[in-house]
């Protein structure tokens, strides 16, 4: 597992972009040429690489209209992995993402021919490149307050990567802390060989904590001709405080009998082995009814800090909250009706739950009359948003409703605007959090964690569900339509 090249690119909104830092590894490039054979495409110079990457990310700042390669229905980009069109051919895979005015990019080594393109799950270098770029993101964002701080951080990258990624092989991906240092061996000493990510062995009481966070996306239309969509995507974080230079830990994720199988699983590089059935379950293959349903076992040598053990998606049978929303104009007033129903399989205990009803491209709310079956309704200070605070529980019926009429005053530049939501095209957005529950049923407990080291560790586990982009569109108006599964 190695990198052919790595780039840090500055790009502000509407800007042309410039390469702040780049590093290439000729020895890895020679290996790529040998492994890829006839499908080998060389990495171009910084200028052509930057141009191709900005075009692929649609950040060129030019209105070039419809491009089949980017905008066609065959283009389903569900990851941060891209193919760049260069003079030498199609360069793939390229891992890239944008954050806070910077683009982080890397070209990992693929140790096999690339024609036809292999499944991403078989390319271990992709996940390791993403881990290194995530560590680089943490390093650039730590204590950065000005442009001078950013330039200082960029100046530290050569020495930082010389230790973290020597000769293109990532040895340490947690770059958010202090810069790694080389500790010389004492005279006559014999080096221990712990993994590079365990440079600071833990001393103290052994303990392991595992946290599962599932986020659910949903878009609902209440329309026979348009299918509602929803998807769950989760992340498992771990913190292993275990003594020893290279402790062995095994973490298992379990599903109940009626649980939804985990798909599109990506694991941390510290995982030493994993069942092929775990990695090959993909949400893209809708015809595959033999999805692996666990237990999902991950033997690993953990880093000293908290890390993301794995990420996954899942297609649960129904969304946790079903709803319909209607908004229409009647005699200079707008009549609204909203109905929400909590699915019976969902734990009816929320840390918070609320529905926000924005009114775009209109003046401030001048008059409001409403009838509510549960919770309380509030008007925002800007008077362009209604907030329905549902609270911590649905009633025993698991159904609640809100009806009312609203009128608006003259519009002003300070009011909320949205080019999509014009006329009666509108939506509500749900926000909620449920503790000690997952929609897939995924869980881990003290019996699912094994530590092969001295002492009995304390095991703690937690799980929760969060809403993310949870929309219910006005069924009395046309709305943007998603025909494919929601992707993250």
C-alpha cells in the first residue's frame, strides 16, 4: 500500500486554484508501471493535473454546460474517488475532497491491472490514501487562524510527510497532533517493532470504548408517481487504551435476526484481516439478495488515539418518520398541513425532535393561525421560519399533525431566499437524535470485544441515530426528484 503522489491545492469559490504543495514518489511510480501493465497511465505534471482535477470536481468556474462524462445518468459518484482525463489517458483512482478552501488529493498505488476497473473494495491503497488525507486535513485545521498560519502549516509539510509517509508508504495517518519525531535507540538496544501508529504506548488501566453513529437521509414526496428515498450510513469509532507495543484486539458488530445488512463497508488500515464477504456487500448491486448479515469481525492493532474503525451504508425497510406536507395559497393566505408518523419499530425516546418549516422568497410572517395536536410551535426571530418542537416523545398513537394559515408582509433583502423553492415549491426538514438505538439494529457489547493482553479491560459501548438531510416536500407542488438511492 503506497502513494504515487499527493497534492494540497488552494481553491476559493470562483477562483482558479493553485498547487500549494505536491509530492511525488518515483519508486512507487515504477511499481505502478509494472503492476498496471498496459492500463498504466502516468501522473501528469502539477499544471495538467490541477486542470483535470478542477474540471472533474466542476470547480473550473466556467459554465461549460452539460458534459456527458460528468452529468450523464451513468455517472454515479458515491465516493471521493475520481478518474481524471489527461493527455496520457484516464488516470484512476484519484482520491480527492474539498474542505475550507483547500483540495486534498492523492493517487494511490493499485497493485493490479486497471482494465476493466476493479472494485474499490479490492484496492486497499484507496482507504489508506483517504486516511492520510484526513490526517492532513486535521493537521491543516489545527490552530489555523489566518493566512500566515496556513502558509506556516504548508511549510511544515515536507518534514511532516518525510516521517509520516516515507518513500510513499503511509506509516502514520493521525497527523492532527504534534509532529512525529525520530527517537534514537539507546546504545546496544534492540528495537521493538510496534506499528508506526503506536508511537506512544499506553500505560494505565485497560479500557475499550466503541461508539456507533448512524445518520439517516430521506426525501419524501407523498406522490404516487415519485418514489420516496432513504438510506442509512454509519460510522464506528473506537478508543483502545491497552498496554503493550502492539496489542491485539477484536471488535465485532452484531445484527439482530431482523436487522438490515451492512453494505459498502470501508475499514481502517489498522484492521489486520477481514472476511471478503464483509467488503463485497454493495448497495449498488440491487439484484444481490445474499448480503452478509454478520457478525462483522474486525481483528486489529489499534492506534493510541480515537479512530474510525469502519464506515458503512444500509437500506432499511422504511424511514423512521413518515410524513406528508401540503402548502397552497388561498385568498392571499397560505394554508399548510403537516402530518408525521413515527414508525412502530423505532425507539420512541428522543434527545430532541423538531420540524423546521422555512418560507423562502417571501416577506416576514405577519399573521399565523394554527392548530397543533402535539408539541409547540415557534416563530423564528427573522419571521421566515416556523419551528415545530416535538420534544422527546411521540404520543401513544405515534402520529401528530399541524394545520394552519399564514400570511406574509412585504418582502425585504434580509428574508430567506432559495432559487429552487419558488411559488408553492417548499419543504420541511426534520432534526432528531435517538440515543441507545440504531436503525439497522447494529450493536456491540462487552462480549463482542476481545482483548488479547494482560488484565481485564473495561468495555463501554454506545450507539445513536441522527437525522441528516431529512426532507419532506410539499405534495401540492413540483419538487426536485431523486430516482436513485441517496448517496453520501
